[in-house]
C-alpha cells in the first residue's frame, strides 16, 4: 500500500511503485478527469499538481507521490480560485473537445496560485507544456487572464448569441466520459499487433504458447474488410498475410490486461519477409498494391471548364509539395465492445456513428440493426475519427470471446495506424490579362493516398472543383489523382485535400499580381466570385457569396499591417493574403440529416440530436437553432445526443456540414413541433410559448397533452452529381474566407515569426459567434502547423516529441471578422465553418514569406532549413538575372 | 536501512519487476552494487517516455528501477570555496529560480527553455547529462562553465570533467555501480557573463535543432576569456577552441567567428533539419551570442 492525498482525501493504493500516477488516478482511484494523450510528457493532458507544482502524471511513478498532495481537475470546484477558473473557461469558450482542458486548468492553477494577475507571457510560459489541437489557444489565454475580473452573465442563447457550450461544464470538472474513461468491469483487454514494416509478407504460426488469445484474419466472422465507400472495403481488420504500411494491423492479443501487456514482440509467432515499399510517385509505374487498381491510381478527379482560354498577358507556374500531416487529436482512439445475445454494442470516440455501425455489422456479418454505437465524448477528430479504428477489432474480439473487450491506443500506435492528410505534389499554372483578370488555370495534383482507399476518392473529387479557388476563371483544366502507396492511409482531414491545393493557387496569384502591377489583395478582389457568377462546375451562385465583403473588411488591416512591416536588420517583415471557398456537405451526393423534438405530456421537451459534437460545438448550435424555431429558450430543451439506438441519423460530422445540414433539420424540427403545438392550442402563428414546472403555456394558457407531441425535421442539401468533366451542382452552398498573415522572417536562420492573423469569414450567419471564432482560431492553428512544422514520417516522428504541432506560443493574436452573407437554404442563414478556417492560413503564411523575402517556398512544412534554401535559391536567381541583364546591356 | 523493495504482482505495469527507493546515498550505492543492471530513476522525464516509446512495438525495458529521488541531501545548490555544487536531484525549476552569478545566465536560460513547466519541475540537470542525448540543452552551458561530474561508486568517488563524462550519443563514463551525485561548477572568472541560444521549430516543448552557449569576459573592450560550446551538431556537444581563440584579445566582434572555427562539428540530417543547415545555424547563433554578450 502506498499512501497519497488526492484532492484532500487520503488514499492507500495497492499498485506497483513504478505505476504511472496517471494510471493510479484513472485505473485505481477512478479519477478519469486526468487524461492521457501520450504517456511521454509531450501533450500535458495528464497535468496535475504535486505539492502545488504542475507535473505530467504520466511521468511520475506512484512511489514518488507517496505521502504527497495531488490535486486533479476533480478537486477544482472545491476552491474559489478553481471554480473561478472553470467559470472563466466556460464563459470564454476555452474548451472545445475538452480533452486538454483538465491539463490546461491544472497548469493555470499553478500559475494563479502564485501570480493572481498574470500577463499573457506568463500565461504562455505556464501553459506551454499542454497541447491543444482544437482552440488555437487564444480563448484559453483569454480565460486565464479573465480570472478574478468582472464577468458578464451569459446570454440565453438566441440565434446570434454567444451561448457558452451546453456540454462545457462536464469538460471542465472531469466528469465527461471519453473513450478511455469507462468500460464494463469485466472487460478483457485488446492489443493490436501491427506491422513494423511499410511493406511485408508475414506468416503467423502456432500461438498456443501465448498466455492470451491471438486473433487473426481467420477469426473475423463476417467480411474481413472495411472502408468508407460501400464498394471499397479494402482495408482488412487483420491483414491476411500482407502488410501494406507500417502500422497495418495483422493480429490482436486479447485477454486479461496484465497478461496481454506482458507479451513481448519476440514472443509473437510471426515471421516477416520485408518487401521494398513504394511512395506515390514510384507507385505510378510500380507493382500494384491491390489487384483491383493495377496502376495504383485509386481515383482521378477532373474538371474541364471553358472551351478556349482568352488571350493572356502574364503567366505564372510552379510546383509545390506538402507534407504528411497527422490529425493530432489529443485523445487517442479508445472504446469498448460488448456482445448482447446476437447483437453488438460499441462505445467509444467517433465522428460517424452510423458509418461505424455499417462497418461493424459488415465485419461481424450482422444486419446494421443488430449493432448499436454509443459515442463517447470525442477528444478531437478533425476527420481522423471518421474512419473506424478500434471498432471492428473490438467487435470481432467481443463476438468471438463472448466477453466485453476494451482497448486504448497508445500515442505511438495512434500515430502509426491512423489516417493522415494526403501529402500532395502539385503542378499548377495560371494566366491573366494585362488588367489582371484571370484567363486560365491548370492544375495537376498527385495525392499520396497511402495503403488503403479510406477517403481518397473524396479528396480526388473535391480538389479539382476547388483548386482554382473562389475566383472567376474562364478556362480551367484540373486533375487530381489519389495514388496508392506504402504510406499510412491518407483519409479525411479538415479540408479534404483543398488546403494543399490552395497553396498552389494562391502562390500563383501573388506572382500574377506582381506581374500585372496590382496590389495582391486588389488582384483577388478583382477576380473574386460574386453573386450571380457561374462556377467552373457550371453552377450559378444565387446567394451568399461573401468573399468581396471579406476582402473589403480586410483592406484596412492589410494597409495597416503592410505599413507596419519592419525591414531592417536581419529580420524582414511581410504580409500575406489568401482566400478560399469550401463546398459545404458531401460532393454531389445525398447527405441527409434528421432531427427530432418531442414534448411529453409531463412537460419534458427532448431534443434528439444524432450529430456527434467532436468539439466544434454542434450540440450547442443545433439546440440554439431548434429552440429558436420552436420559440422556447435553449434551457427548455433536454438533450438526447448521438446514439444509434436513440437518435436518428444526422450523418457524419465532417465536410463542415452539421450547422448547415443538421441545423436546417433542427430548424425544421423546431418549426414542426411549434406547428403541432399551435394547432393543438388553436393559437395563431405569433403565439408566445413558455415552459415552466413541466407545463407548456401558449400565450399564457396551459396546454394539456395526453400523448407526446412530436416535431421531426429532415434536410438533404440539393446537389447534382458531377459528370466526367466535373460539371454539376456539387454543393448547395459554399463558405468563403480571406485571411491575412503578418510575420517576420529571420534571414539568417530561416525561422518564421508570426505576428498576427486577420481572418474574415463569410459564415452566412453566426449562430453562436464565440463558437465560430473558436473554430476559426483552431483552424488557423492547424494551418500554421501545416505551413511551418508538421510532418509525419513513419518510424521517425512517431511520437509527439518529434511530431511537432503548434504549442501555445506558436499561435499569434488572431482578429476574427465575421461576414454574414445569409444563405437562404441554411438555418437562419447559416452555413459551415469547420474546415474553411484552415484552408487560407498556410497560403497566407507563404504569401507573407514571399512578401518579406521574395522567396517562394515550394515545400511545406516550411521548416527553417527549407526557408533558408528558398532564400538562397531566390538570391541565386536574382544574381543570375542581374548577370544576364549585365551581359545584355 | 530505509528502503522499499517491492516485487511486483503484474498489474498494468509489465516489465517493471522491482523498484528500489533508498533514502541514503550509501543505501543507493549498495543496492546499485548488488544489482548493477538497475536503471537509475530521478525525475523520470527521460525514463518514462523511453519506456512508452518501446512499448508501442511491444519492446519492453525490464530493468528494475533504482529511484534516487528519495535520497537525502541530493537536491541542494550550495556554494563552496571552489565554486558551486549542484546535487543530482536539482531540477531545472530550482535552477531557474536560483540566485547565481551572471556567468551562469546561460545555464539558467537553458533551464527556462527545457520542455514545459511540468518537465522543468521534475527533470534534473544530472538526468539530462546521464541521458546523454546529443540535443541535451544542459550540456553546452555546462561545458562553458567547465563543469565536473562527481561520481560515486564501489571504487569511491571521482570527478570527471563533463567532456570526459560524455562519451557519445547515449553513452557516458558511468561505470557499473556508479551514480552521478553532483555537478561541480568552479567559480567563474571575475566579470564573466554567460548566455544560451536555442533554435527549434516551435516555441515551447521543442528539442533543439541546434543550441549554443557561451561565457565571455570582456574588459576594456577586449575579450579576456571566451568559452563557446555548440550542441545538437555532433554526437556530444562540443567546446570550440578555435572559435574561442579567434575572439581572445580583440574586441568582441561576431565577425571574427568564421565557418572554419566550427570544423570539429559533425551534424546529421534528421527530421528536424539538414546537416548543412545545422552547421550554418550554429555559426549564426554563435555570432548572435557574442553580440549579446559583448
Ligand atoms: C516533454 C519533454 C520535453 C523535453 N524537453 C527537453 C528539452 O527541451 N531539452 C532537453 O535537453 N531535454 C528535454 N527533455 C528531456 C528531459 O526532460 C531531460 O533530459 C531531463 O533533464 C532528465 O532528467 P530526469 O531527472 O527526468 O531524468 P530521468 O528520466 O530520471 O533519467 C534520465 C537518464 O539518466 C539516468 N540518470 C538520472 N540520474 C542519474 C544519476 N544521478 N546517476 C546516474 N544516472 C542517472 C537515468 O538512468 C536515465 O538513463 C524533455 C523531456 C520531455 C518529456
Ligand atoms: S499523457 Fe502525460 S503528457 Fe501526455
Ligand atoms: S479543446 Fe484542447 S484539445 Fe480539444
């Protein structure tokens, strides 16, 4: 027994002295508020106070906590300072998915205990050890600075008001349950066995010597394959004999946890034959990874628009390469599964419960109705939790053992096995006339889609449609190919390939603007899409095209930031600009959502919402919309959230679609219930509803019900599939944005120092401005990572020590400007924001680097050595040109 | 003898079959002598991440842990006639807060830049050295402070200059059964000022692409003493005698530092930067450091 005091209570723990304090708190004391994101000190999610000092609980052996005081998030509310800090986080929207919040709060507590009124630099130093992937840190800093200052009462939550997240409090007191936070007490433990080789044949021999069961391909009762597309189930639950990437799952150990964890690599009866791996470029002429795609081209997306290009005066072209980017959600994949008779239940973190249900049913050979998916709180997703991970493995294990089975991926496993952003090699060229009007754009993108299809076809479909950006271009030829390789599967990641394409497009605009002698912002304004324009897919935009307003809103900032650029000494200042557009919802295919409101006779008003809130705020926003349409305050709603057994299909949380698609369904549900109530009460359309003490009143008159009243709403955005030339109506609406980045480049070291980002986003209508800003800031932080530091290299950056994501000091001040060009189809005029936020950031940063130095960065992340190389090339190019002109004259 | 020896029942903690937590240095040395295969554990900020990394591929470190964090008397920073003595358990956070002469400014700056506050609160300076990473931020400033490492073991106590203690990437001169018990920092020359510059690809929690440290004595506009060191550009951080010589006896002019003074470095290409970049960046950082210390 080792004694320690946790939040003031003495505990004796019977665990080995080397047990990590994080595991002691979670597994032995049931205090799952302390989160584990890496077990290696890198993420800070496990931060607790040990005798008042912040430490990573994952690096503290129990023995070293003996006799000491441990403070965790669960104890915060008991102290006035802790409660004030929680309240500030809630009021400022400092928690999105909430998985980093316990660590952030504890780190802030250490600071505030000694420094009640810190400045921003002190907050950054104190919180620098905790990573957040959702918020971009700005609201966290705001919240810590606000502690102890006067606060305003939160609004009631009408549409357009910054209602604090409805699911916020549980994320700030440690009670919210994520995938790893709960499981049946008798659950077995599952540990996948993954290929350490990018390409290998293997044979699994007799495993009877192992103390636990080894599941292999032979144990899968249904189809040994899953995948996003109904006709492409190419990724095996357990690869049968051939591993196609480092991280490919070949088997799994299942048994009591201690026994599973005692198994060593060398105990496994697996013999490997390593084969030469190939990247996407080589795969174009290499052997087929899958028989089905002999040339390794998974999908080709194309767009042809315009018969002939108008005459041009200026032309620019270039090649760009982007890195393999990890989603980096702080919550690794985790959950449990349980067989209930001939049915299967799966609990865990996900972005797409209904798709999970199909996959689980498929691998078990069951009907979808026999599978229930119960989403846990989701500690970040960004597209990475759209694909299944633990679900099929746990389902197979629970099915064949008849016992509940749980699993938690380690960070290394999560990094090795999960999908990534497609690394892209892009060639593009564009021309404009003497006045700067675009005449043509050509784009050829090679997207490395990795070992399995995942969302590759979606990316190849989206890119050709978006790659010319939100501009009038009379003649476009674009092609994007998703090519299979022995890299990790590339899947869905905020923007589906569009952020990579936007880099090429916007860099060309800068070059053309210079050639045409136009200001770079004005060049974009000149060419910007406007209401009434027809896009290159042949779609006429009838409303809600706010790009011009975005650019105009940026103009004063643009001039001010440019005037303030420093250009002395070894640092050069630069300001960049970039725009984007983004189709909301699936590309040219149905993606419906259904929402339901039920008013029970005893007065309980339930909102059945099947949309998974992965931190972006849909739970709050959809409630605001439904309540507004119904005519009652948000507080009147009881929420029943995403569970395939209880709620209707809201579709997946991706493609920035929940506010627009599910929002519109929620609005319809609210209106339908309102109609039913008014009909029943025989009241007029403007009647006032109130709900108090279980009694609904219509214009003050109590409404008696003997059966529930229901309002259901569905929405499927109208689209027309694209033809072979990319013509059609791919999306019902588009988000538009323009961003500025101001930075300094260190000319000697190639380091980039961001100073400010100004982001103007046309969101149609900001249902909840605070949450919209949170999405923008978080998206920008990911854009910064894409531009400057993130690069996943299998086997080399397989932990959060070497895979660098922006820390609190890497995200500069961000000004958000919300433009509201109402979308008639959207709920109260709203459209989406999730992905648009990220798209323009990287190109704006590269544009600013070029403005500062003249150098065109052609490979991201723009690590210091790459920026320096680009600077050298630029100087060499200049010198050459000078020489030539010297010779000529 | 106050110590806990626990043989583990295997719950959730494979590979850690014994755990020793002595309270005195004598006990620690005795235990280590009896079980020289133990892994020493101080703040654990290197030990635990390494174990987590190995576990990803089911490779486990089964060495028993000898936890020295409970050993009395190792957490002090003390001033002696010869200079300063930093016990093996002195953490980065302690160093950050310590009142030390200006020559130690580089070391204290390194302490502010290591990891995040959590790592600084737990990680020890000696753990940083014993872990012997080429990118250990403690090494360059300690080289410029001419630190000695005090080792205690079965054969008694010895003091090695830091450069002799660090043998290579993850290799030290620790003999079986030996513990590093303290750092000895000789009294720096009168008027010495120290500095440290670290270069990484993000602002917090970053392993250095390259870092430099220096201690200069500038008197009457002339450099009287110069010590410069570069880390993450060779298997072990190095002092740069050629660069130091180039500065001596002249005004502190960064331009006196030339690429050839860095000839002894042997940087590598890795995920963080190219070798050529590191070589270049080291010179840039050294010049900036001289400028800062001038
Ligand atoms: C998130 C994170 C960020 C980090 N950032 C940085 C950084 O920016 N710069 C940097 O340099 N380091 C960094 N580190 C590494 C680490 O924090 C330091 O090396 C730390 O100083 C190690 O000290 P410790 O007490 O935690 O060592 P431990 O992990 O306890 O031990 C480290 C090694 O030294 C041995 N050892 C420890 N003490 C002794 C002793 N007295 N005698 C003999 N052997 C001993 C151990 O056996 C082990 O091999 C980081 C680590 C993490 C987790
Ligand atoms: S879990 Fe401890 S730092 Fe990530
Ligand atoms: S809110 Fe910080 S990681 Fe999600």
